[in-house]
C-alpha cells in the first residue's frame, strides 16, 4: 500500500514546540530547515508510486521520507548502517523530513527497505529528476542569476581495485570459472584441470601478483592462450555463452588479443598497450568503468554552475553559486562532447546561461558556433596548434564578415573574394614585394597579386586566438578557475571520488545526489548570511497568528448560528493565552 503525507498541510499545534527556542532556531537555520521548507515537497513521489500497489500489501514508508533519505545519505556520505541510525534517532533528520510521530513505521527503516527504494530510484533514473526539481526550486527561491556559468569535469572512481593487464586476464577467468561451477556444474567438470588449478581458487590467483616485470610478457601470452581455450570450448554451448561472465571473457579476448587463424593452427597474440582501446574492460567487478589516459580508470562527472563576476564581498555573500547541470560519463569520453548537452539541459529547465566559461577542451569551433546559435557565448581559449611561420593568421586584422582589413604591416588588400567557406585576399604586387616581412609572411606571390587564402573556420580561430591576449578576455576567463573549488568541495564534503558502489547506474545515482547536497549546503550558508536573526518571540507570534485565524473562523460561525454577541479577538486571545 502506498503511503504519502501531505507536507503542505499546516499543523494546528506546533509538533516541535517541545524544543527550546535556541535549539529550534538552530534547526530552522540549518540545512534541515531549508530542506523541510522548500525541498521536501519537490521530491518526485508520483514517479516512484507506480512501483507499489495502491490497495494491496503492507504500507510503504512515507514516500517523501524514503526519497529524502536517499538524498541525505549521499549528501552526508553515510553507509547504510549509519543512514538507518540517523533516520531512527537524529532529530535534525526528523525535522527535515517533517516526521512528527514516534512510531517505528515513521522513524525506522530496515536495510532491505533502504536497498529496495534505492534500486527503484536507480532503475527509473529518478536521481536526475530529483536533481532537476530541487535545483529549479532553489534557483527560484534564491532568485539565482544564471546568465554566467562555468563548466568542468572531475574524475571519480567506483569501489573497484586497480588492475593491470595480468590482473584483468586472471580475474576474468576466475570469475567465469566460479560462476560456471555455481550454475552449470556439469559443464565445469569438462574444463581442463590445469586451468581450474591455476585460476579457480583465490590462493592460486595470488601468484599473478608476484610476476616479475621481465616475465610479464610471457605470463600475458600464457593467460591469453588459456582465455582463448575457454572461449573456444564453450562458444557452441548456448547456456554457457549467455552467461555474463562468459561475455566478459569474449570482451577481454577481443580487446586485448589478436587471433590469427591459419590453415593448420590458431595463434593468439597479445596486443601492444597502445592498441588497446580506452573503453576496454578495466575490472570484471565493474564492466562499465573505462580508462582515461590522463586520469586513469573510473568515470567522470560534468558539472556546470553559476558564478558572479564581482570583487565586492557583500555582493558575493548575497549570491548563490548553484550547480545547474550534472552528468556522469565514462572516463574515456572527451570533454568536447559535454558542452552542448549541458547548455540544452539547462535551457529546457529555464536555467540557460548567456555566457559559459570553460577550458580549451570545451571550446572547439563547432561547440562555439552551435552555442552561438542557441544564444550562448562560450569564453574559452583555443587549443594550441602548430602554426607555420613567425607571421600567422592571428596577426591579421579581420572585419565582421571575415575579410582582411589590414596585414601585420597595416596594408589593405586590393582584392576580396569569398567562395562558400573559403576566403581569398589579394595584396598589391608592388607593396608586398617591397615589404621587409615578405619572407616570414604566409602571403604568397601570384601572377597578379600576392594571395592570401584561408578557411572560414581558420579565420574564426585566428580571431579568438588574437583576442586571448587582450585584457578583456583575461578578465572574463579568470573566473573559470573558481570551478576548481567546487570540485574540491564536491570531494571533501561528499566523498565522491571514492564511492562505495560499482556500475554506471549506481555511480550516476551517487554522483548526482551528492550534487544535490552541495546545492543544499551552499543555500543554507547563504540563508544564514542574508536572513535576519529570528527571535523566539517572533516564532511564537507567528504560531499564535495561525491559531488565531483558525479560531476566528470557528467562533464566527458559532456567533452567527446562535446569535450571541461577543468580541472574537478577546475570546481567541483568552483561549490561546
């Protein structure tokens, strides 16, 4: 049965009145008060409700509270056992989740329930909906200016061991043999006893961790042969070929080895390290993890946040730097493909920036042109490339339509042509032949002119390259560095770089919900700085006014029904006081 509480319905009597004024004030000013007031009702209970039956079975946990537990666990970086304890005994959690009763059904959650709710959220990708709804609400409450944003990525790791190539081979074979014996004992008995003795037991695998560097090539060749023999032995056995662990064997064979088939023999050769793709298997315990040549094994998270261009401390204190976009990717993916999806995602939610600051990996010409069509200006340096000669395209001055205005010596072209995406500029033979820089210049002599030919894309990159040396660009681009502090906070407060889970979906779930925590903590800190201090008397008067309005309506009906004349205000105040 589905149990959903209406948290927007007010209470006639304050259920938290037993708290002392100062403790109550601390709760209201903490993240718990902010979560209870603004975010609790935004949780997507309607999306999770179809996973349960309306009128059959035991009642579920209150669905707002169940989803909130998912968010708080990741935000505070808690284990399952710690989460259950906090949910049962922590008053701050009870206040944030608006739990006002003392029953076990309200304040206790068994580990099985926690696992089931998490599985439903991961399966239905509700983590993304959670992030979008809470972010949109905070942006509205704090009136966040999203015109200026910055984007960057951070490398994270799942709960897996870092393996070399020998470890990948041996662990994959071991996993296959264990699963084969567990599910198809008759097929396991057909495996060569030498392979079973070498890979089946955990103790036997320890020998592969002691291989000398001089013997690694020989060991890899032996491992590849054994792996190929297993793949070849069970390729026609359908029940084994459909096993996940067998498919991992085939994947490792295809990614790490070359199989050469001749008329009389089959030879398996281990590929050179540079020939192994970056999306190859890194650990059979986490098949979704990939490799990044710069940062290693794992995943990466794309984060885009708002920022304010001001040195005034007072203005900074009143502005909320809100993370507006988060996307978990495989480590092998490049940053260049992340910019446009981030802009489109924020645009669909009404949080689209007018200017995005990013490093050179995001600032390809295609990205800048696509973003310009959307209405977004990308502030990013141009990727460095080898330019021919001391005088290059960036040394020329261009007009808005792409034609050259002046050469480095200040001479104007006498011929200007454009053909599709190419430009041709012609300079005077007399002028260029007498120029002292003609041997260093990229302009080349022709029959009638000194010709200068270039592509439209090259012209745009040259204009951007020239702009990088201006004080205006440096002043705009320096704000990008602030995103590094966000990455540090992301790891320091939520432990995102060392997760307790494996697999892409579980990693995405944790990484996205931890970003909700970052936004929550930032908004709480801003509210403490900006909001005036509320005293206990102000809180009491607020509650008294609520009671007064209820009794006023009741006594008004009573007076109209029985035609008794009395002062409603004096009667209500006497009752309340």
